[in-house]
């Protein structure tokens, strides 16, 4: 059977989980895959999705489950791989943002941890070099914190009139239009008996 490429865990620009598929037929190119419905093992090609085609793969435990078709077959004719170094450099920026946001790490710490992990993450020295050359600078990363603080801390002008933005969860705010989590509300309880309202 023909060899298939491997996948590594990454983040979308909205920091949702995605997979980066490394092409074997076109070495040096990659395809992005995102979850079909937020749960389960089906992931669809991001490039095909933009072209309104559905091309999905089954990924279990960070590995592709081989199907009847090679992972690089069955894509939209305009779906082309993206240079892996480009995809991975964007991943560096997203990993730092994700660390700042989910762990509350300071940008300097998140930046140096992520940069130090580059040699471990990429076996090929050539790819390491390309990722380092294209990675964000510390100056650009420092600005991320204020952006994330602004996103997390929305001022409340009137406590008796809570903004709609603050009534939905972070997951609800960042979900895709098709997602069942889109604009999901916090579960609110009131009264001594904790009745939902
Ligand atoms: Zn595709």
C-alpha cells in the first residue's frame, strides 16, 4: 500500500484544534484539517471547506485511519497544499497565544518556551531553520497579551443591563456558525433551590 503522510496537532487562527497533514506525494506541502462537529474522529480538509467541498479523514489518537482513498486523493481540484514551513510558522504564533490564554503565562515565558521547543518539534533541520526565520518576533508577541486581555475582559457599563457578548461562553463566542455551541449561554441558576431560569 502507498505510504500516507502523518498529522500533527495544531491550532486554527481562532485557537481551535486542527491537524496539520504533511503530504508525502508533494513533500514540503501540508493540508489543514478541522473537526467536522467539534467531537468525534472526523476531520475535514480546511482548504476544501473554503471551496465548498467536503473531504474528510478519520483521525484517532493523532493518527490517520487509512480509508479506501489515499489522504491526498479526492480533494477539490483547486485544493493545493500550503508550504509546510509557512503553516508551521503560523502555528508558533498560535501556540504562544494559546499558552498565554489558557495557562495565563506571561508572553515572554510563552515565547521562549515555544521557541525552545522548535528543535524537538521538527526533526528536519531545514524545516527548523525555516520555521525560526518565519516565526514571530518577541515584540509582536508582547502585544498579544493586551489583545487577549481586551478579549477576555469586556468592560461592563451597567451591571443591571449585561451585554449580550457577556451572556455567551467563550466557546460560544468563538464557535463556527454551523456549530451547536454557537452563542451558547452560560447556565444560570437563581433562588435558593437552584432552579434554572
Ligand atoms: Zn482539500
